[in-house]
C-alpha cells in the first residue's frame, strides 16, 4: 500500500483546515473588538490553526514527493482518516476556548472534556448535528460559526466524495459520472477534477442564495450564514438552544425547509441541471420518491397533530391551527428525512404514530449523492423491488426478471450491495443500541434506539432523553465515543470504515 | 391451474380433521361421565366433526377423480388454504362450546366471539401459542386437549411440509432430501412418502418419550400429554394460566426445556440419526450455532438476573439463587429461541438488557426444518457471512469469494433468498407494528412491536400488555384478525402466502 501518499494527503488536509481556522481566528479578532464574549476566542482559533499547520507540515514535508498513485484501498484509507483526523483538529478550538475562557458559562464546563469536544467536532464534520452544548445563546459567535462551518465543510466533502471520487462507495446504482476511484496511475482524472469543481460552485451558490433569503426574511447576517451552512449540509447545528423556532418566523422556517430538501437531493442532478439535462432530472426515480415521501408523511403528520396542543422548541405551547400543523409537520418531516436535525417543535410529545413515522424516515434518509445520511431512498427502493421479485420467484423459481429503476437494469451486484447495506444498517443499529444499553444503566429503549439511528443517519436529535429539546451531554464518555464511531460509520456508509478492521485490507 | 385437485385435497384435510374431532368428542364423552364441566363438550366436538365431515365430503366427492398432477403453484395454494381453512374448522369446537355451556366462566364469554375462536385456532395450528383465554384452570379438559392437539398437528404439518414436500420454500440451503414440490405427474414421489412417514414416526416417538418423562416427574397423564404436544411442536399452549410454573417442579421445567430444544432443531437431522449418519449431525453448522446461542444467552441472562427479585408466572416473587437464575434463564431463553412461548417467569419485569436479548432471539428463532418459527438460525448465519463478504468487496470489487456453510457453497440464489427473507421480516414487522399502532390508540410501542414479532415468529407472549402473564383478549377484533394474518405469514415463511396476492400467480 502507498502509505506515503496517504500521509501526504492527510498533511494537505490539515494544512487546509488550519487555514480555515486561521481565517476564523481573524474573524474572532474582529468580533472581539466590540464583543467581550470573544476575549479568548482569537487565541483559541490561532492555537488550533498552529497545531493544524504544525501537524500538517509534519505529515506533508517528508512525503511531498510521494507518487500520486493510489488505488481503491489507499483511497478508502484516506477517506476514513480524513474524517477521523479532521475531527480531531476541528475539536481543538472548542477545547482551547474552554480552557482559557474567563467567564463561567454552561458550555464552558461541558467543553473542558476532550471527549465532548471530539463528539461535537465529529458531529459537525459528519453533518449529524447531535450536540453536547446547551446555552448556545450565550456562546461566542466565532465558536458558533465554527460549528456551522464544520458542517458546511463536511457536507461539501461527502458530496465530492460520493459524486465525483468514489461513487460506487456511496450510491447503489452506477448512474453517476465517473468510474472507480477517480484516479489513474498518473494522478486524479481530469473529469473528476471538473465534476468536483462544478459541485463546489453549485454548493457555494446555493449557500449564498439561502443566506440572502434568510437575511431578507429577517435574520441577522450572522444567523443567516450559520443556518445556511447547517441547512444545505443537512447538519442541523443552530445558533440558538431553541433551534429554528427561536426566530418565530414562518418565512424563515419555510426557507429552511426548502434548502434542507435541496441539500437532501442528489447533487449529481444539479450538475445535470447545469448541463441543461432537464428531462433526466424530472425522470429521476429517486428524486420523485424522495419528494413524494416528504409530501405524504407531511400530510399524515399534519392530520395527526392538527388541533392538538403542540409545544415549540422555544417552549410555547399552543393548539395548532391547520396552517401551523402543516408547517410544523413539513418542518419536522423535512428535517428528519433530509437528516438535518433542526427543530421547531418538540416532536417527542407528538402522538406515537407521528413519532414512529419520523423514526422510520430516520432510517430511510435522503438521496444518494446528497449531504443527507440514512439508508438512502434509492437503496430502499431497490430492496423493495427485489423483495417483490422474490415473491414471484417463490412460485416460479426459474424465471429471472431483472429489476429496473427508471428504465435501467439493476444488476445482481448492485442489488446485493443495496440489500447488504440495508441489513448492515439494521445489524449495526441492534448492536449499537445493545452497547448503549450496557454502557448506560439508566437509559430507556426509545432513547438508546433513536440515539443510535439519529447518529448513524446523521439526523442528530432522537426521541426521549436525546429529543429535540435535549442534548447528548448527559451520556457517559464511553457512550459518546461509541456514538462518534456510529456517526463515522453512518457518514462513510459503513463498509468504507469497516474495511479498516479487515485483515485482508492490510495485506499486500 | 389444477383447481380440482386442490379442492379435493382440502376435502381430504377436512375429513382428516373431522375424524380427529370425532375422537376428541369420544374422549370428552368419557370424561363427561365423571366431570360436570364436560357436560356440553361432547356435543360441541361432535357438531364440529359433523361440520368438518360435511364440508370435506362437499369438497372431496365432486373432484374425487381429479388428476393428482400438481406443480409448484398448486402446492403453494394448497399449503396456504390448508392452514386458513383448517383453522376455521379447528375453531368450531371453541365456538359451539361457548354457545352451549351452561355455566358462566370467564373463558366462555371470550369464546362467544367467532374472531376470538379463530385467533385461538390459528394460534394453535401455526404453533404460535398466543392466547385470548384466561381462566384455563377452570376450563373443560377436552377443550384444553384440543388446544394442545392443534399445536401438535400444526407442528407435524410444518415439518412434513418443509422437510419432505417443499424444502426450497422453507430452508435457505438445499441440503435436504428431495427435489422441488415432491410430486411428479403421476402423484406424490415415493421418497417423499418415505420421508414423511419417517418424520411422523420420529415426531410421535419423541412426544411419547416426553409424556412418559413428564409423568415420572410428577404431572398427571393429562397435563403430561398436553404439555408434550405443545413442547415438541414449540407451540406453548399450557393447561394452566400460570403456564409451566404452575407445577412448581424444577424437574418438569428441565424436561420441557429439553424437548423444546429438540423441537426447535432440524427434523431432517433426526432422519439422519435414524440412518446412522452421526457425523453429519455433529458437523451441522446450524445445530451448533443454535445450541451455542441458547447457551450464551442463558449465561448472560442468568448473570443479569441472579440475586435479583424475580416473579414467577404463578405470582410468587423471590430473590433468585444461582440455580434458580440459571433455570429461569435457560427456560426463557429456550422457550423464546425455540419460539415455544411457555413461561415460568414474568420476564416483562426483567432488566432491559435481558428483555432486549429475548426480543432479539424472537426474531432469530430456531432451526430450518423444525417446528420453530422466526428468521431461522441458518438464514441469519448466511446473511452475516454475506455482509462480511461485502466488506471485502468494498475494497476489492472484482474478487468473488463464495460463501461457505459447513463446507458447501451457498449459491447466489440461496444467498439472495436468505437476504430477501431477512429484509421481508423486518419490513413486515414495521408494517405490522404500524397497523397495530393505528388500530389500537391506547397501545404502547413495546407491546405493539413485540406482539407482531411474537406472532410472526410463532413465539406467543411478547412484552408489555402481551407479556407472559397477559393475553391477547383485550385487542380489538381488527387487530386480532391482522395478527392472525401475521401468524400465517410467519408460519408459511411469508412468500408462500404473499404469492396469493400476486396477479402473475393466478395467470396461466
């Protein structure tokens, strides 16, 4: 295995993150001129940037001339290390700030634990949005921006990875652009670079559009930027404890709903739009199923909660009118299916049938090639089609009828991959919940089960004691580390991380 | 499709069941000479037998000369109808008895509802063991015998079906004796007849052995017979409300544990034993995994409940000594993994981790070719092996490494069948639980979820309000009919029943 190039690239990653940290340090310094809360944040970000630069150079310089020949195994190792090491660096500003901050605010005590800082950083980069911080409203704005920024970077990273570089790792069907690994013996393929650049432009333009829309709807530039970063990345970190409900504006909520849905759709389709292939986009099976699912579940939940008393995450309880019920249902359905994890309503108190539907959506998740997590709509569809085929096979064992999705045949390998992934998610969920039950004697089943699926599917909030108005801070450190592992497994679609535990992977 | 032969065979089935009913009527008549409780039971059984004979002749006589040419579709239709129509006839004695019984005992009011009677009969013939009857101790003995007898007949039926007649329908691997459908154009194949006869002898001998063992351990002949019928069939109907705990004898409990485990093992292996192929039996992967799973889970649960206060189903609460903890853990583990459903301890009150393990075992179930339900150990194993293979495929997409179970290669079709079945069970469970949540506004998630898996896997008792000391009587009639469907789907391994809803199945 070409270890040298892998280490070199990790060095490049650390240097890139260090430069973002340095920019955030500058931003914190400017804020600090007027805001006493920011007194120590420039130092925290600068120190983190220095650590990143030092580590980056240490990894890069010795191997700067390493041959850029990587194959599938190197690519997978690089992907896994990117998220694991990147999160370590991204956690440093939290830790340094908690160490040096003079005032005793709640978040400070929480972030004094390195495990909490790492949890927050992993949750950010994997776009999960599970948080251990309460008291967001009293936090320095530079730290809040960094939280949102980690999600934005993580979201962009996962799209580039699954659409441009390693599509076969992420998508069940091979309808995307480029072939395996995206690299040749002479380096990264030109078409991969092109696609990656296009994705980066689309992602930035959509973010900018959302910032402007939120500003017009009444948010400050700062809140608009943070929420745009967290919406399109389907992350879910907010700048307020009450999440999106804190702004009390239906307009803002509908804008967030729209951009969450855009973030949960396949970014490969946006590339098609740019290339004027409108018909291909309209005919996309996964997109239709995804939008249909959001619409149907919104309608059912709205019907269930209309005229009942619902509590917003800001703490106001009121009987929901028809419009409010539709908005609350649409927001929660979109935030869960796109695996964002913002909240406007404490859905933990909703009727059982609404909660069950939301938990089901947590498993399904968004589209392949999006920033969303979960099993993915297309895989669920392939699995359902395969099961229907199996019914016919029961009485006609010799008839082979290929499964088609949007006209193209799903071959046996893709079908087996989709089924394996579906089962692997279920097994991982069972094991994760079991471990959590063992580690936390006082936990209930709903909390344990939804904590694992919410972390795996990159949703964030679950039910019970990890619900929309709760945090993950009360869990023990071993549980938090376990959930970090679950978040990484979910983000890298299980197999990309599990390979590291295979002996054959390391053999030449 | 050869409908004539299907109808003829249903006629044969009804006539056979009618003769068993007539024998039970004679037994009730003899009991009635001394037992006032039996005053109306001979009439109830005789009336049911008459209905069966009438229906049977009506179906048989017009088609008695139908050609015995059946293919796979006819066989599947026959299988589905056997259980659906058989349960209807088996429910009649309950209904007639409730109609005519002069004394007002609790069970009588419950059995006045035809839906309750059908639920009890389906639960019997599918060897589920979910009951709607409370007050078993005050019921006529002939009715209790009939309940146990339906399980014994249902257990024998499923073994003959999945081992001798349609092995490919039930087992994921093709290591059993005979080829597809077991019939040729000239009738049932001779080797199928031979295997079926051998199975019937083995099943009867094992039952006789258990009756004698239970009698020696202190049960009456009547209780011993009923419990032997329900143990080997992994059914779980008892003659007492307190189930096996009512006899308060560790010896009896260990005997039942042993025979439940025997019932949950592949009956094809007993045929091998009879043919002196000991080595094949010892090397059987599924048997080893099955026994290992029971041993490991027993050890874990015993460690969890030792020295805690446990409540027996007879209502006594006491701190469990090491021996009592092992016995209680072994009994519950065996009763759940073999999908029998007897109970000695109210495991609903056990720690969450013990309950979670038991629910997991409900999904897994016993061995293929046994009277047990569930996904089956061998399928779970194949699925796990396939997932491990998929990890390697992630970094070596072109390497094909066949999955082996006990030396023989599992081909793609068998692997896909196992994975499809696994996923179908999960989906069915989700849909079933969802429907139950809709039908029963007051139900909790643990009750709904475990009711569906307990019915599907032919276990019987679940958790919460369908726990070991509860019944299914409180559910609404639509819920009970839905659960009847779940029991039939679970017993016939989903696809054998779902085919009836496929349009292609009915086309020629």
